[in-house]
């Protein structure tokens, strides 16, 4: 295996199946791929091809059943629950198609909410909330609730919430799918700037060629296998 420090994830012969009653549904059938750090990577493929399953394994939401996945050189199979929780809490930021904001909280409070559970000093929390909202261009809208924001602005809040953690990777399941093309394009420009300026790695699943056009590496999956 190549020098693990160059890669965020090293994936070898990854196999994953779901149990559905007495049936086994094979979602991944032997995926081998290396994902470099500080890069925007997309995972594309038809519906049901295994994109979300792969993303969930990378986000430590699903376990490694067979094969090997190294996260920053560390074998995920041998991580205990405590270690996985720490990585999810501090090193991975998540963004979702439906934003997953807390409706009763303002923009600023949505970003602050998860940070306050990270054991940071008050001043540090304040500084991170402001700088992440500045980075996504929403500092002026900090008192607004999600219902007062457009779809694109909501996704920006979700991105601010993810980057405020200062994670090494942001993982997103179709984060532009519920936005119109122009807003989706603007979100992709913003994510690209994050990679360039903050060296954050970003991994997104997508159906959309526009989103793929922003990626340095596209992982195309069909029927649980890599193609192309
Ligand atoms: P994609 O994200 O490309 O649409 P998924 O990773 O969601 O694909 O699904 C891959 C395969 O696994 C599909 O056949 C899907 O039906 C199946 N699958 C996904 N989640 C579950 C689940 N929780 N239980 C059973 N089968 C599942």
C-alpha cells in the first residue's frame, strides 16, 4: 500500500450487504479506491448503485464488514465506538440534501449548537461561529430562523455548521439535489473555495454532471462496483 499520509481514505476490496429478512442485499461488491486529502471528490452512479452506502461507511455511520478502509492511515475496522464517536464529532462534518437545521434556532444558534457540545471555550465558539458564517456570506443573516431563509441560504448555514467544527473532511449526500441549478452552482463554488483556502476535503454523492464538473476525482459506481 502507498504512503498512507497522502490519502484521506484508502479503500481495499470493500464489500457491504444489508440483511432484508432472510435476503442479503449486496450494496458494495469489492470497491478499491484511494481518496486524496484536500480534494473535492464526487461519487456518482445510478440510483441503488451503492453511493450512499459507500458515503455512510466513509462517515463511520455504517461499519466495515469486509475489506479494508484506512482513514488517515488508521484501519476503521479496529476502531472502537469511542474512537468512532470522537472522529465523527471532531473530524467529519456532514451536510445533507434536506439541510437538517433546527427550525426553532436562528442561523447563529444552529451553527453554535453543536459546537457548544465540543468542549470548546466560549471565546473559541464565538470566533468559530462568526468566521464560519462570514465564510458562507451569512453573517448579516445570523438572527434569521431557517423558515426566513432560501434553500441556498439554508444549505449555507449547514455548510457553516460543518466547517465550524474545523473537520478534515466534509461528507455530503446529494447536498445540491433540492436546490435549483444556479443555487447549486453557487454552493459548489463555495465548497471549492473551502477546499482551496482551508484545505478541507469534501466528498459528495451526486447525480448531477454540474456537481461532478467541480470534482478533481469522480468515483463512478454501478451495481456496487467501480466503473470507468
Ligand atoms: P444509492 O445511494 O446509489 O442510491 P444505496 O447505497 O442507497 O444506493 O443502496 C445500494 C443498494 O442497497 C440498493 O439495492 C438498496 O436498495 C440497498 N439498500 C440500501 N439501504 C438499505 C437498507 N437499509 N436495507 C436494505 N437494503 C438497502
